[in-house]
């Protein structure tokens, strides 16, 4: 279990939080190709010669009167990958995207209708590999509280926010197991009321917590 209790005070000061995040994240210009940090967890789930396709998601932080929030979505049930799961807005990198940041901003606009002018990227997390054969770069960004949101009903069933403080509380993080693809596999999860945040989304949040802890 990761001890993140020492980071919970960060949300009490917005300026301190931004300074802290920018100091622990990969620089926004660091677009060097990376091997996914969770590659060992994919053992036995993908063919040995699988080439992971580049993708990006946006971990959007919004300052509300109640504190900092993280924007999440619930995917519709008919999507080919991770249907019905809770995720960050994002998807595969297209040939027209300049880089992963451009891809994350494009996907966020397509899924949530948030124009780029309302989003300020501040850094990157480590690349995360998925069982759907993607190498995902999480782009951490600040979203203007006044940003309009008009979700695409084809891809997004629900848009909601979870307090950042919830993810910074050590008691929120669970390590669970399930039998999958021939053996018992462990994974991270953040149960939040009736919602169950797990899989790639939880893994990326764990990476954020690990970075905050390692630079405490």
C-alpha cells in the first residue's frame, strides 16, 4: 500500500499544489518514447510480439469552492474497449496529432466538448500500458472552472468530478485481485460511493501518487 497521507495537505493551498505538481511531473516538452512502467503486469495478457499503439488521456484538475476536483467519465456500454468503465477523456493518437498533448486535447474536445482555450497542460505522467494494446501518456492539465461541457453521447455516458483529496487519502486506495487469463492478478482500485474506479484509470492515479510521495 502506498502511504500518501503526507500529500493530503497539498490541496489546502492552490499555489502550493501547482508548484508541487509541476515539480514531480515529467516536463510538458519531454516527449521521448517510454516503456510503460507497468509492463510486468501485462505479462501473459498480450502476444509476445505486440506493438503497443500510442494513446493519450487528459487528467484534468478543476478548482472548485470545495477544493480541487479531477474530471472523470463513464464510458458507454457499446464501446469496443473498456465499455462502461470509468476513465479519463482520451484515446489513440491520430496521424493528424502533433504529439500526445495535441491528441489528449483533441480527444477531450471530441468527448467532452471542452475547447483547448480552457485547458492548460502542466506536465506528464509515466506511460501506462493497457490490455487493449495501447501505450498511454497521461497529460495532467488545469481546466478552467468556467469551461463548457457537452459530452458526446456516443462515447460518454456520464461526466463527473471526484475530489483530489479523495485520491490523496491512503484509505481510498485498495489492492484487489481477480482471476483473469489463467491466473490471479492484482490491480489497484478506488471505490467511490457507487462508482468503482479501477484498471488503467486507477493505475495512472497511483503513478501520480507515487511521484508525489517520491518527491515529498
